[in-house]
């Protein structure tokens, strides 16, 4: 079990105002809340193909990354940041949406495949490995029926949260911030237990 000493936390999403607070951008939304809590601000870094915010100083410094490459090419930005800062794979945490989890559910995993998520798929391709931590945030599926789900998936993930979903989203992000603090203080095992036990859903 790794310590959970994350030095790069990458939240995935699509750049541009029309994608703000859409379901597919929940990674961006979460990482913006982490930055807000730490009073950190993002600046565009062309070499890293994304926006970077710094938290802490010296050996305790962490970086928050929002790729500016669009979701399907997220790996270009994550790989560039990993190389630029000289980080190991166990120092990376990727935050993404997950259509297979209901809204309110959170899953922190130490490794795994892409699960059909194009952002994760591209990161795996660029890094050449799957053994990095990923925090999946449920956004729910548009339908339980297979054919209907296929037809509605794109408008669903690119759509904005409903008003009743926004309240749950706030609670989820609060839980994640608490979970990250727990990981920093007590290690990854306790953080995984805390985050994965979240039962709030609709």
C-alpha cells in the first residue's frame, strides 16, 4: 500500500466556458475547489499544456493540474507535468467523472484500466502504465437501458448538473477535500476507506 504522498493532482475536463460545471468536468470543478481551499490560483503553462496551481513550499509542495488539451488528450499534459517536475508514478492522483457510478458515489483506486473513460485511456497510453491512483466521481448514467444509454451518453456527460444534483455535488466535493486531508495525515489506506464509504446518492 502506497503512502498517498501525492505531488501532482490532475483534475480532468474540457477547457472553455461552455463546459464549465458540466458532468464531464467534475474533475476540473473538484480541483478548483481544492485550490480555493488552499488559496491557490491557476496560471497557464504552455510547456505543460494546462493550468497549474502550487500548494505548499519546499519539499511539501504539491501541484494541481487542469489539462488544456481537451479530455481525449489529457495524457499529453499529465505526462509533461510528471516529467517536468521529476515525479514518480506513486505521486500522481487523477480525478475523473464516472458514468458507471451514481452521483454521490466516490471510488479511489490505486490502479486499473480506463473503464472506457477517454481521459484515463489517454493518460495510460502516454504513461505506458495503469498503476497510478485515480479518484472516480459518480455522475450517474442517463438510462439503465443499454441502447438508450448509448444515445444519451454524450449529451448527458456534456450537460450541466440539475439543481437537485448540485447539492449532492457540493457534499461530494466536501467529502473529497476531507479525504485528501485524511490521506495526508494518516495515509492512503484510511483515505480509501473514508472516501469509498460515501453513501450519499440520488
